[in-house]
C-alpha cells in the first residue's frame, strides 16, 4: 500500500519538483548572464534514460512470463499425478489423494505470493512429500508387487514438487534495487534537465513535462509491480492450477457419492 502511495503521489511530485529546480537553476544562470548552447548531448542523455527504462521493464516482464510458465508446468504435472492415481488400488489411491489434498491446501494459502514467505512454503511442500514417502515405504512393505507403481508415484510427485519450488522461488526474482535506484535518480536528473532547458529557451513545455512525469511514473511503477506479484496489481494467473483443482474435487465428490 505504501509503495503505491510513493509511485502514484510522492514520486510524481518529486519529479515535478526536479523540473522546478532545473528551471530555478536556469533562471539563476540567466541572471548571471551565463549563456547556454545546445551540443546535442541533451537528447543522448534522454535516450540513455529511455534505454535503461526499457531494459528494466523487459527484465521484470521476463520474470513475470517465467512465473506463468512455471504455473503451467505445475498444472501439467498435477494433472499427471491425478490421472495416474485413479488406477491405483484403493489404499494406495487414498494415500496419493491425501497428498494432493494437502498440496492444494498449501497452494491455496500461497496465492498472494510473497518472496519473504517462500522458504516457509517450500518447507511445507517438502514436509508433504516426506509424509507421502513414509506412507509409500510402509505400503510397499505390505505390497511387494507394487514396486513399479511406487516408483511411478515417486517420480511424478518429485517432478511436481520441484516445479512448485521453482515457481515459489520465482517470487523472489526481481529487478535489483540498485537498478531501480539508478532509474529513479536518472529520472530526477532528466526532470532537472527538462526544467533547465525549458527556462533557458523560454519555452513553456508543459505538455512535455506532463508526459515525462506520467511515463516515468507508470513505467517505473510497472517494473516494481511485476517484481512484487504478492502485493502488486499484476497477479500471477493461477487459472490452470485452479482448473485442475476443480477437476480433482469433482472426482473426489463423484467417488464419495
């Protein structure tokens, strides 16, 4: 919440203030009869700033795309485990279904992805796997002929929890703080330059100033938002996992009936 206040209110205000300081400094230079001649570097500096913005936005978008790819991977592996479990003997089937119920419960409490909580979620996933392993070991002792089925379950659930751990760890992937700090600093310097040039040339470029502030605020805000899927407006799309969960619930209900 406080981050949105910064990007929607405080940061645009600071950008406007940087433009004002640039104009104020230019007015001071004019009073001292200091001249200014364009050397073409001004547009190059703005281009460098735009390039930094594009690079950071592309990086954060890539993290978001990887996150969605991991979600699809988890959904595929879940579907496989659920489909295979339907053909097991009842006791083995119930053991795998118990594992899946716990898995979906962990996932449902992890929808508001937070990098700080990823370690706790990973511990829950690993604990659920350990509980399944204990069940499978005991089951195999009493059902020696089920070795191939146990091997298949272990392989599929291992791939599932590995995919989900990758997804959870992805929440911590974001644009380095140093890069964000450089972008914010550069935006202030560009605002200062715009204000300075506007005053030097006595050009009332209110439109340019407004567009610059809006673009900088929106793009840097978007970079931050994509890097924080737990509290940002751009949320991960869990629909594929939700669809698998709904099918699993329907299957359990039909069996119960």
